[in-house]
């Protein structure tokens, strides 16, 4: 009878060590901009150097075999983009002075051309406005395709609008006397709706109705290329039925990460269970990420890889994404 009880306890302990709970926590950190602005630059002017795009250019509407040009009002799009960017840059408190010019400086009418301002002209703009930097929008193009499909035996219709917004900015430094960085980017959206409304003219204005969302995402894309921003990612915290792992998780849940890390590191160094060691190493990687010690976090991620047992696809992807994120952030620091 005692032998059976002993075997039962051994099985119970084995089950306890294998039973794992995976908790998702949201982690926010400051991600570096794609380009670091010169430290001495304390003022900026944003100007629009684009040609006007016709509301008929680059827009199509298709219903069955019928295809024609789609009218999309664009008059205020770039002006709004420029003024919104100026407001957002001013909100960062990075500059002492932020100005914008909503008047296009180009004389040609080919909006798809990228016509850079001559250095003498942009230097005059910088000097006349007494600014260190000039951000010039040299080309802007909006393209959209609206496809309409009808459902069989129904008066409901599906509207699928694909919108592409290309902007080509260049950053001029008055101290250097030249352009120092391209801030170019294309962004695409797919806007879908299903409705009973048969007034197709109403849906021809779909770009106008979604313009606020499109502009906000485009502005966010440009701002992230020049300014640090908050990035949010999911991290896993692992616990098991082991009492020590439970205690460590409860410490972390109460934001007492240092005490949790003491337990995880001790278990990693003293336990023989490879799966438990792997979970401790992954928890330690996130601990050091929170301490902003990214090299040590990456080292613990590598230790977790040395103890992989019965790893599922979700965990494999998690480790790969976590590793990629750390390496990118370490690379930007160097």
C-alpha cells in the first residue's frame, strides 16, 4: 500500500511540474525613431512643394464589367497633412518653434513628379523664417479603387475601397546646407462595407468619409520616422503548480519584479527539470527587458533556447518575435 502511495505522490509531483500556465502581459517601451534628428536643431518649417492632383486622377470605380473614373475631392488633403504635422511636432516639445507653409511652391502641374526645391530656395526659406530644419513635401499621390459587387437574390451590395497614399518628404538642415534625410512612405488601406443603399454617388465620396482615419495613420507613419514613440507588445509570464513559481508570478503580478527574479534565477540554477528551467529563463528575459538591460534579456532568451522541450508553435513564434525585437532595439542603440 505504501508503494502505491509513493508512486501516486511521484506522479502527482511530475504532473505539478509539467502543468504550466501562460499569462499574457502588455509591455510598453519607447522605440527609437527611424532617423535621429540633429540635437542642435530647435526649430522647423514644414512646406508643401507638391503639384495639385486632379480629383479624377488615379481613382476608379468598377461595378461588374463597367469601369469608370471615380471623383475623389482632394483639395485640402495635403494642406491638412502639413498643418496637422506641425501641430503634432509642436506637441512633442522637441522644438522651440514649429512653422508651416500651406502654399505650394511648385509651378508645374504634374503631381506625380518629385520636384525638389533648389538648395538656394530652401536655404532662403530657412533663413527668412529663422529655422534650423525645413521638412519639404515634394510629392503626394492618392490612388483609390472602389469595387462594387451585388449579392445573388438580394438588394445588398458590397463596397471594397482600396486606398493608397504616397508622400515623399525631404529634410533640409540649414547648418549642413543640404538635404539630410528622405522621409518617404506609401500606406494602403482597405475599407469595406455592406449596405442596402443603392445611391452609388454616396459611396463615391467614401474617401472623404474616411479621410480623418487615413490622415491620422499617415501622420503617425511620418511622425514615427522622426520621433521616438511608445510601442506596445505582448509578453508571456510562465507559472507552474510549483509553489515557488506561483510565488514568483504573484510577486510579478504585484509589480515586485526584483523578488520574482530572485526566485526564477534560483530555480534555473538549481532545478534539473528542463521545461521549468526554460520557463524561468523566459521570465528572466522579460525581467531584464523591464530593467532596460536588453543585452542581458537576449542572453536569457538564448538560455531558454538551450532548454527547449515539447515546444509548441505559439511559443516558438513568441521566442522568435521577442528575439527579433530585442536585436532591433540593441542595434539602434549601437
